[in-house]
C-alpha cells in the first residue's frame, strides 16, 4: 500500500526520525529494503533505520543480513520497520544485540499532532534526580507507563526512563505529570 508515492514502512521511518529527533545522514534504497543511516544526538552514536518492504515474516535469515550490513557500515544500533511479523528467533537475536524491532502498530502519522495526545518528553538524568528528590520518592513509587504505549514507543523511551507529560488544562493552563517507564 502506497501513501503519497511511498510505502507504509518509509512513512513510519520518517515519522520515527522526526519524533525521536534523529538527524538523517543517508538514505539507501535496495530491491526489498530501504536503509536510513541516522545520527542519534542524545546517545552520540549512529544507527540504521531499516525498512523491510513487503515482507510477511521477518526471520533469522533477514536478521542475519541486517547484522552483516551493520558490520559493513561499522554501526552497532539498528531499528527494524516492517508491516510483517517477527519470528521468535528474530526477536531473541535482536534482544542480544542493539536492535529495536518496531511493532506493526507503530503509527504512520505523528500522534502528537492530535489534540487528545499530550506532549511526552524523556527527562535527563539530572531532571530525573531533581524530581525524585523534590517528591522524596524512589522511581518504583511513581505512576507508571508501559514501554509498549504508542507515545512511549514513538519517542523511544525505554524501561527505567522517566517521562514528563504536559497536558493543556482549562483551569490550570498546563498540567505536568511524571511517569516511570516499565516493561
């Protein structure tokens, strides 16, 4: 299925790069995939956003091709986007390496443009420490948010991160809530 002349996987990659504030270095198109080499300013490293086009199931053979590609490019991190599903072996292999498998449910549009979806931000370690000290609590005592939440996936938060959620409020103007990301 094409959207504005591009595949769903390409659109998801563009949304992901925009939402996570990655800097695009290079886009390479192959026969059955598209690779975006990006710079991740937050972690000061480069990664490959790999879109697998028209694949029903991504198995270990496809993942081995990715690992080989990462080795050739000298990269350690990758994000795999597909409209298909991932086999158990592919998921296990990705867990052992720095490879994020984007779920099929990842949005094709920027979810934060919707008026009912509040702004989500990942706190820095200093901000996290300040909040915990201010409220005299431990991270596990905070309200939690699942790492599978679409907004959490969109911004790339991982378990252990703390989020600031900013909502518009009729009475307060702006309401700020904090959530601890869990598995």
